[in-house]
């Protein structure tokens, strides 16, 4: 009888602990699901950076990845290792579990990942994962004996069985366990970002998945799709929604940086970058207004297509100028 009481008490305590953990873990709504999950985990670890700062330092605020048909996968179909590497400067260390359906003995991989995630949560390390439902990143709230509890985009808890991981058509698994690391000072954080942007502009080949384009080349691909009228309507709306959010975060990040650096005139290049990215964000927002997500129509009128093409050209020009200004900033940090 005494043993039964102790077991019941232990289970009750574990339930309370899990409830408290879920109460502390707050979902961050973002179209860029990697950024939203990272922000939620960062807050859980006690950092409380703004989402704009996380998006900026990661590089995602200045990133663009486009498929020739404007596939909705553009915002996620790339090697995200650089995001995690850049975010280390914020004291966010990523332990990543990766496997795919083609690695052999899938069930063994699934079981190992499940055990590692449970251990991470018990150690108070927040975790997010790829494609617990649709192909996006999801914040894990807890586990039970059958799988993962996670936050859906409406904030409600959903469940994914542990043996469903990597069984979709994409067939890939990624779990990100976040731990506290070394926080660099603001200037060093920004230098890390600028070094990435320099390399990203000169050679993005290591990050590209076959069939996609990045950076200024991605704008060219997007423009071609619009001019030829051959694109995925859902993809046009979704890409615009995600990349518009990212460029608005670029503006927010640069404004935060300007405030941190003060009014010194030697940061004139930063002011130029802010103005350029305000133009990019505005152009993206105008496209979003013309063709919002989810799309309400399958096609575009010739007039709207011409407007979107013009806004894309404006964004490409302003982004090129903004990146040049940011790289000039390196000399004064």
C-alpha cells in the first residue's frame, strides 16, 4: 500500500513538473518557423533577445532562397547549418540530431532520437523539430510513452508518434536541442553576421539544394517566373509572406543595432543599410498585399503581374545597396 502511494505521489509530481515546464515554454508566432522556435527556446533559456535580433544575427533576415516554380519549400529547403553557427554568438548552442528514411534501420534512428529528446527535456533543455506535422519546425512541449507533444501554429498542443518521424515524402528528421553557451558582445555578434554575409554573397554553393537559387540570383529566378507566368500560386503567396517578414526583421535588427552603437557619425553606412532595407521591406509588403497568403485566386492579372515584377526589381536593387553598406560597416566595428 505504501509503495502504491509513493508511486502515485511520484507520478503526480512528474505531472506537475511537466505542467510547469509547458507554462514556461511560450510559443513565438512567426512565418519563419525556425526563427520562431529559436526565439521561444532562447526565451526559455533566459536570454530574451528580440525576434528581430535573432533573425538578424542568424542571417535569415538577409537570406533568400527561391525555386524556379516558386515552390513553397523555398524558405526551408537549404542547409540551415549557417543559421545555427551564427546563433552561437548569442550563447545558443545547438545539439542537432539528423537522419533520413534512407539511412537504414529507420526504427532504430527514431527510437534513439526519442530517447535523446526525453533526456534533453529532463535536463531542462528546450527542443524543436522538423515536420512533426507539415514541413515546418515545431516547438516540443513534452513527451509521453507514444511520442511528442508539440505546439501547433494556433498555440494548441498536438501529438506526433515517435515512429512517424521521417516517414513523409520528404523523409528527413531534424531535432534541435538548445543549450546555453558563450555570449559574445554586440560588436562580435555583428561581425559574425557580416562575415557570413560576405561569404554568402561571394559563394553560396555550400548551402544550396539542387534546383534552388540564393541571394541576388534568387531574385533573378523569381523575376523570370513572374515574367513567364509559370509559378506555383501557393508558393508565390507563401514565399512573399515569409521573406517579407524576414526583411521587416532586417529593418528591426538594424535599428536595434543603430541604437546600441549610438549616434556616432562613423556608422553612416549603417544608416544607409537601414534606408535600403526599409525599401526592400516596403516592396515585399506591397507584393504581399497584391497576393496575400493564403492565395484567394489562382492566377494574376497582367496589371498585378507587372506591379509585382516592378516591386521585385525595386527590392533587388535596394537589397544589393543595403548589403554593400553593411559590408562597409565592418571597417568601423
